[in-house]
C-alpha cells in the first residue's frame, strides 16, 4: 500500500507581517518567462533612477572649533568616538551619535600637527608646532580635575606627523628625520635618515606592522623596516606627496595623495610604476583613508570636494561637496564601513554616508533581499547606455566643472606639443643623416625602442613596386629580429600613406604572374603574422594596397583629412595582401563588403566609427602621434603583452590566419592576367585617375578635346552631305 503525504514548510508561504504580500511559488524555467530580460532591464533602470532620487549623503556636522581643523583620528575600539585637532592647538573629543563635543582643551601652542590613538585605545598621542609630544588619557578627567598629559616629551626637531603601531606600544614621528618611540621612554629608540630636508607624513602598515612609509619634501616616498638599521626603498614623484595610506587588507599596497591632483597606488615590490593612477580631482589632494574592506578609499582635496574611489578604477564613483565647505584638510572612513568624516579649514567636521542612497538604521530581511536583487540587476545591466549614463551622472560645482574643462585643454595641448616635438626630432635626424638604413624607396630610423619605417616614393604617392616591396619586407624582418626594438611605425612621405601597388609596373607585365615566394605579398610581408606591434601613421591617401598595409598594422592613427578606400576595384585589381581577411575581421562582413564591392571612399570620421582608425588626429600630426602611441606600448612587460596579442589574433581568426591569406592570394592571382593588366593599362592611359569612377572603359577627354572632336564630326557630316 502506497501512502502519499503532502507536507508544507511554513517559511514558504507565511508572511512576516500582515501588510506583506502573499508568497507565491514560482517556476524558474526560462522557457516559461520569455519577457524576463525586459522585466529585469526595466527594474534595473528603475533601481538606478531611485538610487539618484534617494542620494542624500550629508548627515550632519560637528561644529565647535574656533579655527580650521588640521587633523582627526578615529578610536580603534569604539565607533562612536572621534578626536580632532585644530590650527589653534585645541583638541576636541566628539560623540558621533549625539553629534556633540564631550571634551575640549588646548594641548599645544600653535598648530596640532598629528593625533593618534594607541593600539588599545586607552591613550592618545598629540604633537604640535611647539616640538612636544604629549600623551593623554582617553577618558575624561573627573570633576574638579584639570586636563594634564600623562607624559610630555620635548623633541629636538620639528614634528609633522605621527602613526602608532597596530600591536605594540611604539609609535613613529616624522619631521626632520623619521624617529621610532616607545610610549614609556622620553628618547627615540631608533632614527632613520635619507638625506632629505624634512618628512611631512608617516604611516605604519596595518597588515605587516614592521613596514613604515613616509613622504618627504624632495618629492620622494621612502619605505622603512623598523627591524633594519636603514631605509629600504625610495621612489621620487614629479610633485610632492601630501599623505600616504596603506591598504588594510593587502600588505604590499599603499596609495599616496599628490600635489599634481592625482592619487597613485603602488606595490612595494615594484615601485618603478604605479599599479593605478586615480584622477578626477582638480586641486592638490591633501588626505586619503582606506575603507576597512580595502576595496575603496576616500580622498579630500583643495578643490573643496570629497571623492570616493574604488582601488581598481582610475575615476571616482562619488563626489561630495557643499556650498559652505572649503579646502579639505583631513578625511576618515569609519570602521563600520558606513560613514565618512571630513575636516576642512572653515572649522567644521562633516559626516557623510559612504553610500549616498543607503538607508540608515536596521533593515528587514525582505528589504535586504530587495536591495541585493537591485544591486545584482544594476551590475548585470551596467553596460547598457541609458543605465550607464544615469549611474555616472553627478552634480558638480561650477568651479570644478570649469577646472576640469581647462585641464582637458591643457592635456590635449601637451599631447600635441609632444607629438610635434617627436616629429621635429624625426625631421632633424633625417637632415643629419641619422638613419641606420637608407635607400631610395624605404627609410628607417631608430628612436629609442621603436623604429619608423617610411615608404619614400612621394612622386608616385608612395605606390609600391616589386623592389619597394622587397625592401619593405627586409626592413620589417630587421625590426622583428632586433631585440632592442619593441614597436614600429609605418608611414608614407610627401603627405600620402600609400596609394597601393604601382599599376605602371603591372601594365608592363606580359608573362603569367608568379605566385608570391614564401610569405611575401605584392605589397611586402603582408601574408604573414608580424611578431611585434606596428602602428600605421595614415595621412593623405591609403587606398587599395595601401589600405592593406594599414590593416596589416595593429593600430592606425589617421589624420582628419586622410582617405581610405578600395580604389583598385575600378581597374580589376584584386585584394591580394590580406585586405579581404583583415578588413572583415575589424569592421564585420557587411561593412567590409560595402567598402570592397563599391570601391568608395571612407573618410576619417567614418573610419573611426567603423573601428578601422584607432585615433583621429589633426592634419600633419599623424607621424608624431603614432610615435607617441608606439612609445606607450614599450613601457609594458613585453612577454605578457605579446602573449595577449597573439591570443587575440588567434581568437579573431580561429587559428586559420595563414590559410585565409593563402586562399585570398591563390584566387586573386588568376585575375591578374585576365583583368588587372588591362585595367592597369587604362590607368596609365589616364582613365579613372583622381578617384573618378565614371567612364572607366575609355579615357575621359579634356573640354577642348571634346570641342575639337565635335567640330570634326560636324565637318565630316557636312562633307558627306555635299557628296
């Protein structure tokens, strides 16, 4: 006997409150929900809109200082306690939930240069312009007792910053030198020097506590290990670094706030290049602090704004500002990862939400589930244009908007200037004869780790004949075999890139065309894979075989007046140098057929929209900008970059690159004798020149020739009538 039992789980259908909707079981089979993607997109759009509606980051301010706030420090054990120092030497202790000051006293004469709690939070240390280090109890004095420090140390040097060890009762100070102190001693236990005038900030590593970093007045960042007798490493920046902060979750990562408006994230194992550069500020960055998760950090700047960055991204996700807030002097991220505290020189400490639209207070389970669902939808549809535009939109003050516009203009001007200098240097080298290889039709020159390869037949618009093709192949092979060269720039002299194959030499061909030897095409080494990156500097015409040479390169820098096209269509000359293979891989089949079948022109704007051109530059600057672009490729680790490049080509052509090129060559070679030679003869005779696609079967007569021919016909007709 079979017995079927129906069981129900109350959690599946009971409501949390009587106001909640009834839970309905749902079948998640995709075939039953054909409009699920549309519904999710609408929900994601609504979620990102509501996020902007409820984005109110400002919570309140702590008012009471009589001078600008110079520094703040959070309690290591209590979320509700904050300590701040001011320019007039006053110290204030705040109760954050109540937003009131619970303790205030004058600690130093002059500016408070630094304040820090010890590892237990029982005491805190202050230092000021009066060259004293004072230790105070965290607890307020009893009624009738005066504020007195536990210990006072008079330093022999000026002090500018303090940082406490996360585990042990020692702290470090910066000033003329870096000094390590024990809380129970009045003399430093160790000092570090590296021949600099002064240090203005110092920070212990919270993960690897024996590591210490400081920034100096000579624009350097110095690393120390308190177990060693001297400094470890040093990196020099372009401008002065104001503040350093270690990532609390990654032992080797730190970020510096710089005077050049940027923040730089470094890995201590390789200080040669920063891991990431964080931009968007338009004033000197004065302070930085990491979130407890180590995934984000907050920065304050002289541009009167607070910005929040993700460690892996170069641009900020949030900007906070008010009309009254002036230059930022310090910022802190609370230990519960929910709040941001900022101090500025107009005597206020402001409290912000770390996430502008986050709801304060406890959340019900259903609210948490809804928030998590909305976050997942926003992440899933983040690349959609409308959602991306709404998510990125921020209201910024007018002075920041104008400063950003000015900075963009300055950067563009610097790029143009650098490109012009490179071009000027190139022409100077040409005049001085600094070529390592020079011949009639191919010019090559080394510039550092790159080489420029120029097609030098300006009287023929740089058409390639068999001899030029062989020399071009030799130049590129030399580039590939030279280990000191990492990238190449291909260009044409005389204002044109390349007008294709020399049809005059083709018109003189009587015998059957021979198949290309090895991997050399009609235009050069176009039937094989170039081992290193190449950049094409396109000016004037890059048509027919010239277009194929440009497509052979990895990147293309195109002047705004340049023209691309398959002009060989008019004369029956097939694409035999990779044009049919590479063009459709870059722009897609439909657009490739549009260009190949019609033989029409393609201007710079349309080429950029199609993806053929990677950069559009001003007329006359293509070579300089291409040299800039090629130089930027040489700074990366080469083995990794070349491996990724090879993998990309392999994925694009599905491991059939050489077979596709050979197919194009074998089928195009048969057309040479039947149509191409006759078309070349018509071109030599003057038919179809200057880009004209009309009357391709006979030469177009000049106006006076037409008039003469008409008169001749009339005379012949009159003579026939008389007879």
